[in-house]
């Protein structure tokens, strides 16, 4: 799943290319991906792109006729293609070697395109054409963004509260903190040296400060590391940079202990028992 650092890096890559371009056509290969039923997508043809923005994991293509919001979902992504480039998208492949199916293609006035793909087992990518991004329900519900310039310790404290909810789940709760998903929640908890099963209510002041610092540093460092990488290479760059996420059975780069799966996640989440659980593996 793309998370806020990758979407931010995508904006850095696409912004100079798309800004000023006019949308000449939109080819919806999968009509179900278009969510604004009362507003035909054909109406945005002729709109000029004025910039790109981000709301959590959502991409906002700003135009002089409103916003075309791309919600990447579980496995959506965007691949630019220059005019005359027959090899679309497909500079990048899924982990299994299959090219992700194109769900929609945006064609611009210079015949360049932006292919929107979805590699999930079910359709997760969505497109919405709205006057303001906040009209998209998922954006309206977002909590504060840790990558935002106004994000504070007070925002973080309100997100955690005294909730009896495991931190692994809380960090991924978009209504609490925008933009963090499965991979970075593992990385943040590892950096903070906190168990994924710890409840927010159980944190002491020192742990809360460590977690706040880890949220900020892991995400900002990831943005810095990904910026300048083309959209087709961003997924591989993210995977390569992970310290514990997806590293089951490998050595923790901090202490050398064996990275383990979080029980019950079917291999979807990982942690270091030495760094995070005082050397005691989590029970199933």
C-alpha cells in the first residue's frame, strides 16, 4: 500500500511534468473506480492542471475546474508515460512479475498520459472529481498529518489519548493520524522500541515522546530518501529501505536479533523481540 512518503515523492516527480498541462481525455477501463456518480468524468476534459497536493495517502490533481482526487487504496499507483512511449506503465512490475492492471488513463494535451493501476485482488483505487478535496468522505475524516508543517505534540497527544487500543492498529487509523499504513507503522514502532501490542493508555511520558519522535523521523526521512526517485521505482525503494517490515527471519539491523512476525497478522507485520519486547516473543 502506498503511504504518505511515497505519495509525497510522487508529487515531487509528477508536479513539474503535469502542472500547466490540459486534460484531453480520461479513459476509464474500470468504471467502478469512478466515485462521483452525479458528475460525469467527461466534464473534466479541458481542465488545466494547476498543481498537485496530498491528503494522507490521497493524491489531489488540482485543476481550474476543481480537484481530481486519486485514492490509491490498498495497491493503486500512478505511472506517467511520455507521448509515443508504447511501454506504458510498465516500467514497473508487481513482486510476482505481473504488470498491475491499468484502471484508468488520463491523457494530456501533449499526448502524454498518466496510467492509474491497481494490483489488489479487488478494486481499491478510486477517482473523485469534486470542487474541494474535503468533499471526498475519506479525506473529510482524516486526522492530523504527521508530515504536515503544523503537526504538533498536542496533535499527537490527542490522537493517542488514553485509548485502550494497540498502537499497531492506532497508527494505521486514518481518522487519528493521516498517511501511515502497515509498513511504516512497523518501522515507527521499531524505531521507538515499543511493542506493537502496547495500548496507547499504557505509555509513559518517555515512551510517548519516543513514539512522537519516531513518527516524525521515520516519515520525514522516508520522504527525503524517496524524493527524486521515479514513480516506477518508488515501491522497490520503499521495500528495500524497511528495517523490520517484510524482514521475517532476517537480522535486526540494530541489535542482530531475528525479526519475527506479529502473531495473528499472517506475516503482514513484523517486529524485533530484542528491541521492542524485552527479548520475549509475542504470544499468539
